[in-house]
C-alpha cells in the first residue's frame, strides 16, 4: 500500500463560514460528546443529512440529548452490545449513503477508538472504495499530561473484527502500542503480553509543541512495564510518527515490521491504538491493508466510561482522503 499517495489537507483559522464552504457532503457523521470542537463543526457543516452517534461509554441521559439537531442514533442504553454490534447496526440503517459514489464525511474527533477501528474494518470489508475522515485539533488539553480519558477499566480483548489466526510459535511476537497520555492503560496492555517485544509509537511532531513533552512524561510512568531498560525517545523500539498523520503512521509501522522481519521473522503482531485519533486511524488502515492474511490482531484495554470533554478551543481541521485496497478479504 502506497500510503504516501493518499491525500490530506488542513483547514486553518477555522470559522463557521469556512466549515460551511468546505463540507457539502451528502452525509456527515459524528460521535457526540460535549467538546466545542465536535459540536461547532457539526453545527456548521453544509450537509442535508447529519447523523449523531451516541456511544454508551459517554453515559448520556435522554434529557442531555434533547437539544441535538440532525438524526440521532442513540446507543446510550446499549452497554450490552460491543463496538462491532453497535457500528454494524448504525451502518445497516445508513447503508444507502455508502453505496456508489455518494459523498460521506466522518468526523472521528469524538469517536471512541475501538468504534473507529471497527468502522474502518467494516467499510473495507463492505467494499467501500474511498471515504473522507476529518479530525479537529484542540488548542490544548485542559489538564495537560494529567488528562483522564477513560475510567472504570473492564478488560483487555481484541477489537471486534480484528482477530486473525495466530501462530503457535510466539518466540518473536511484536506488541506495537500507539502511546498517548493514558499511561495506566499502556502499562495494562504491556502486562497482557509479557513475552512480546514492545514497540511504542509516539506522536512527533505532536499536535502542539508542549504535547510531545506531556506525552513523554506519561510514557515514562509506564516504562517499567513497557521498556526492558531505561526509556529513551531514540530507542530502537520507538516509532516516531506525526500525531496528526494517519498515513505516515501506517507507513512507519509497515517499515518497522519489514525491518524486524529481515532480522528475524516476526511470529505474531499485536497492535494497540492508545494515541491520537489520527494515529488510531493509521493503525486501523495499516491493519486492513497489510494484516488481514497475517497472524495479527488489534487489542485494546476497554473501559466502561469515557470523559465527555477533555480539551479547550479549536486549532485546525485535518482532512484525510482514505482509499481502501481493491480486494476485500
């Protein structure tokens, strides 16, 4: 897959007029939470059909959603369903928009990561050729490196639709973690695969200059579980990829695994997206493009609760034109 051929762009000095002039799709999809950057974009896109998806982990009550405009697909009371069942249900209800050459835009800003990963897998499996994803960057995280994204940890398991047949030989397994601020979850994932070689993806350049420093501070807190020695950002087991670029993220993972295979064949690959939504998109894209016929899976530390708002302000809007491989497995 030539990830570098995929097109990306950025909207700066974001305002209502710019959003309305840029986004004129037939369908606009967003996952609702209370952040300004999610709501401002949704309110101002120039689309006849706008869909809110409400995930159960945000714990919204009906009265808190009564003000929403557009079509609301409310899964607040569907905690008994997993990410695959919820996204599949939504997709089936909106399937006509994804068929043919109709223009669909998906705002991944409010998406909880397993739902985004499964959505990418479903789109690829369904034969969707291309689709536009966008992500709105915040000005900053309210609590800096102490920002809490998830709470009430439940379990570590494979994301629905992302489990392949694995090799019984585990002598050279790789665990590749997109490492964000949530160091406790990074540590949990590392402990779940104690025999695997652990590789971390760090967002560099970061969304903002201070965010890389904040990210590294949290990674240091998990180093006992992740690193076999003293952690260093120039370590051989660190992949540096731009925090806001899914395509370079996918390309860097691909190159890293190719390099490892030349040294010694990799037995199994485990991917875990805990960094930015853009890098999560990159990990999912790499999986559907290169891993469907390999002993590879995407695993995740699932929680029952997610923060509804962790950021302040609107910086830029990143636009990603994703094209899926032509063959469907």
